[in-house]
């Protein structure tokens, strides 16, 4: 456990009453390949009680409890955290309390973690958060550990981790005046490949997995020959416009990709850098300038409406973007949710983000009317998701009755741009266990559901028997053509 005291920033509310904090769990591995959990935390000093100690200085205390449940067995560890002593309450309120808590003996496999903080002077003033981690056999497969941001990052021996000292920054929000991103992760190399030189490329892009901006991509060559290779770098974001971004790392050996990792962040920049030549990328994208989101179209949304707006983006996002949305939905930070939603639509239409949002809502409302059920909104159904991702199909073939077959629909797109596909087919069906909804059974589009056994499942007899081969000449065979 290490204590840090950092100046209060706008990341927390200016006025808050319940204990307010932010945590970032990080999964790492030691030199023996054993998993360990490092939790970075920051607590808003304005939400804890400072009292005079025995030398008449103002101080506060926190009790942290971390319960890790693995294979149904909970194990709890407690940590006592105390602030520095201050001359006055006003001075104490200027500094947030940051700390790093470590669970060095994390068990392999999936673990559920309950983290809680309690004000030592008021047992009713608490903060808690639940999350899960999964530790695998890193010695065999290798790869990156988690990526974390730091307020300060210095190479220093001995260090907290592999020769580095850092002050935790458990946020994904970089406000005006923050000119650099400091980040740390670790690359783990199985013994068989430790002697081969490694190249790590990292950069900033608008989407996870997208090529980084020309001026925000870098290459490093970490020292090899060992299992744990720290990757600690600083990246200037002084000219990075406001918007949603991803920091992504790629590790290569002999031009072969070993692993990649991404972390999401938001940037606010009051200066218009949208014409910055370093922001060139293969597919140019617009960049949202700083706006007061509270006075924009997202400013009027209630917390429930913000979460629904985030849910409505799920069908059109993939991979890391889904993780980001899930994290935002669990968060209580309304400002961050509003900015994420605003930036998403500003990237679609930088002149009028509200129009892009309204156009999307029109489609969502149409899908509710067409495909919504009593237990699921239309945009969350399989047909609704495909419609949102690819638009209206060129043809819809509905087959309600066919020998041995469940009711099914075939959606045909003559061509798709992303991913590049000609004669794209989606096959939906309505099995007996589906209540009023059609499920996506098979598709010819890369990245969508592909089931080699779709024929068997579609032509399963509804009366208990089944036929493993469809009656050729059926409507589905005209479109699938053996795919």
C-alpha cells in the first residue's frame, strides 16, 4: 500500500456529500507467472471527514476492504489508509487521496471482486464497486497485461513495478491542461521466444483496432531476454482535439503479431486542432470540438435515458467499444456518459450531431414497431441489430410454413462496404423456445454468427423428431447455395 496526495481536479463533482472515489483494477503477473491484482484508487477529499488529531492537525482515515471470491471461496483483506496532517480543513480539501492496493496471491481462473471504502470517522459513509478478473496461464501463451494511466511515471530503481515509480490516475478522462498521457503495461514472453527481439508499436486512434493517427504512432524496442517486459511511455496529447479515443499497443516478433491491447480514453481540448496534419489516418474522421454538453441535446437526458442511449449503441459497436459502454453504464459519472454520447454522434456529423442522433432514433423507433417484444426492445433483437449495422436489406424472404422447418427469414444485401461482402445473407429462424422473436442462425458475413450446423437446426422437426438434411429445393437453398 502506498499513499499519494494529489490536487483536487474537476474529475470529481465540485460539491459532493457521499464518499466519492474512482478505482482501476489491473491484472499483472510476477516473474514466476503468478497473477496479482493491483488496484489504483483516488478518493475525493471533500467527501470524507477530517478531524483534529492529538497534535491538533486535521487528518482523515479510510478503511478499504477487498473480497476476492474464487471457486465460491471468498477471501477478504483490509487496508487502513490515512491522510497527511494539515493545518486547516480548507488545506485538507485541496488534496485528493490516492493509493495503490495489491493482492499478490490472486488465484488462477475467474474471480469476482468486491471493493469497498469506509470513512473511518463515519461508518455510514461508504463507497463500493464490483468487478471480475480472469487470470490465465500467461507463461504458455504470453501477451500484454492491463494498461493503466499514471499522473506521474518515472524510471527509478528500485521502483514499484520493474523499476518504475508512478502516481495512479484511475480515470479515462484527460481535461484541458493535461498535455501528456503517461501509461504503463507489461508484456509477458514465454521462454521459447524470449531470445527473439520484440518490437512494440503504440498509437492513438478513433476506434479500437483502427490504424493510429500519423502523428500519434510510435515504435519502441523493449529489452528482451526475460519473461516480464515493462512498457512505460509518455505520449503528448497537447494538440489532440476533444473526442473519444483508444490507445492501442501491438507487439511483434519477426513481423508476426504476438498480441495487442487497447484502452479507451476521452479528451477535452478547448483549442481547435481539428486541422492538425498529424491527425491523418487512412479513413479521415471528423473531430468534435469542445462544447458544453450540459447545454447540448444530451444535457437534458436523465440518468436512465443516458444509459438507454448507451445501450442503443451496443448493436453497432464491437470488441473494446462494447467493454467501454458496459463500463460507462456501471459508472455514476453523468458528465462522462454525456460526453461519450455527444462525441459519438459528433463523429458522424460534426456540423449537427443532434441530427445524426435523431436519424438513429428514427430507425430505433421503427425497429421497436417492427421487431420489439414484451421482453426485449427492437434494437436489441437479432434482426434489429443487423438492421442497425447494415441498414435496410435489399430483400426479405419470409417462410412461415415449410416441411420440417421452423419459421424463418432470409435477409439479402446485394453488397456491403464494411466488411466488403457481395450477396450477403442473414438467416433468422424462430425455434420453439423463442417467444415471438426470430434469432440469427447463420450468416455469410465475416464477423457475424456462422453456424456450420444451421441446416440441421433449421429443419429440426417441431414434433420431436428431426431431419438432418433439408428438403432440397426449399427457399433457403436458393439463397444459401451451400454456404
